[in-house]
C-alpha cells in the first residue's frame, strides 16, 4: 500500500492562515479531499495522513470529519493543547476515533527555542502513549539538540520528524543540521518523513542533486525502516507540482532495493501509525466511505474499548 504520510487541507481564511504570506499567494484558496484525491491516484497512492495546520480543537474535529467521509484519509495528525490541565479530557474526546493517529504542535513558530522541554509540555506528551498516539516534531535545525533531549525522556513514545527538520537546502550547507540529525536518529522510536524538501530549496531553480545530499543523511541516520514519503501538499505546490514532488523522492529511492522502496513509500507509515489495525476497528469495508452512521459508532465503541483495555493492561 502506498501512503502519502503528510498532507494538509484547508478552507482558506486570511485570519486563520496568517503564515500564508504574499509570496505564497497561490495557497490562498481552498484545498480539500477531492483536490488531493486526483493527485494521489495519479501517483498510485491508496491513502494519506492529514496533518493539522491550525492550532485549534476545531481543526482536529474538522479533519476527523473529512476522514470519516473520505476513506483514503487513513489517519489524522491533529492538535490538542498539550500544555492544558484539561488535556486528558481533550484526548478522551478525540481518541475514541480510530482515525486520530497522532498529535502535532507547531513548535517551529514558538519564540522559546526550548519550548519542547517546558514542564507542562512534557507532562502533556507523557499522556500520548496511553492513548496510542504518535507525536509529530515540526522544528527547525536549531531545535534538533533540544529535540534530542526531549525524545530521550520518552523511550516508548512514537515520534516522527517532519520535513527532516527543514534543512538549509537553498544555501547548500549541511552542518550543523547534519550533526543534529545524526544525534536524533540514534533513538529507535523516532521516524522521519521524506517530505517538505522542495520548499526548503530554491522554489524556482531546484534540481534533484541539490536535495539528494540531505536525503542521504536521512537514509544514513534513520535507515530504510524509519523513513516515510510525504508530499506536504498543498504547500509543496509553491515549488513543484504534486507529481514532481513525489517523483523527486521516488527516483531517489530507486537506487535502493524494491523492498526498501516499498517500505518508504507506504509500509513504514502504515506500521508507524498502525493504520491497518485501525482500519480493522471500523466494521464494514473501510475501502469505501463510512456512509453508515451505525457502523461508525460501532467502530468508535470497539476502538474505545480496545484503548481502555490497553490502558488496563499497563
Ligand atoms: Zn506540512
């Protein structure tokens, strides 16, 4: 199964997407499942993981609604307020839905470079394992040493690094990003997405050979079992079409054995987010839309019960 491990949806609204500046004007429109479906099919992907773009509970709720309607959305990486004293009830409300697979906070935009290590944030992360949720690290290279300190505290928590921590592809330099990556990669519970690379390069003039050295470091660091392809659509369209974005990584992978390619193109994501298991928790054929509300509720109940069991086993 081929899976795009990182994409976004939005109904564009200037006040909610302030990071979309004038240089990104082409992103100032709606991007919805039907738009993505065409791209996925063209590149032979059967599914995707939708990642939050707004830091609201409404965003998580909305993405889960989209995922209930579009069966190709295999998982949602949502947002909850990890620093909130109310976090447990937020997680209890969302985690009954088997399509919630992970949580992300936009740490790259936080003023505090040591944001990840704040006691309230650490406390929040410590709850995720109980709810069987992964955590997406969205950081810049300067945060890599802090991220290493952070993941060291949670040896059983599943983490995935977004966009290789956004290396300085445009400038062509590798260090100190490379050193930070190699340290973070020593933790076996940290995976890495081969995503978001074209937008870190020169949008107009990038070539695959500008990006390959960064993928080399990711490969050497995380190995073939901890890498997963992601488009970062629609953000990627600033620098390349969906097809060209995927082709970049796919042709890079073609130097490796078929098994390695298949792992990075889907199997690793499937295993990391336990997507197959979650699909099974939804009665009825999950290859189709979950049109039957009764089935959805039964699926939720079965999943909640499994999560409760998992908790009791601890
Ligand atoms: Zn993204």
